[in-house]
């Protein structure tokens, strides 16, 4: 029973970190939107955000898989 509690705490911590990463990406989007840059730079920023989101989704899926195994 205690082992399950430890795993629950680890899962909660990892989940908070994932949420914080998503919030950081949103903050980065807001900062990028404040810049007046060329179209090419704007597309590079969008690609960067997309890749960060993609990576974070993969981390989220990893966390779900890691803690769903008995």
C-alpha cells in the first residue's frame, strides 16, 4: 500500500512538471507574439513552438504509460 502511495506522489510530481512545461510554452508564445519580426522568423518561431509541444506531448504519453503499468 505504501509503495502505491509513493508511486502516486511521483506521478503527481511528474504531471505537475508536464503542466508547467505546457504553461512555459504558452508564455513563450506570448513573448514571440510581442516581437515584430519577418515572416520567415515568425514561421521559425511557430515551428519551434510546434516541436516543443510535440515533444511535451510525447513526455506526457511516456508518463501516462510509465505509471499505468502495474
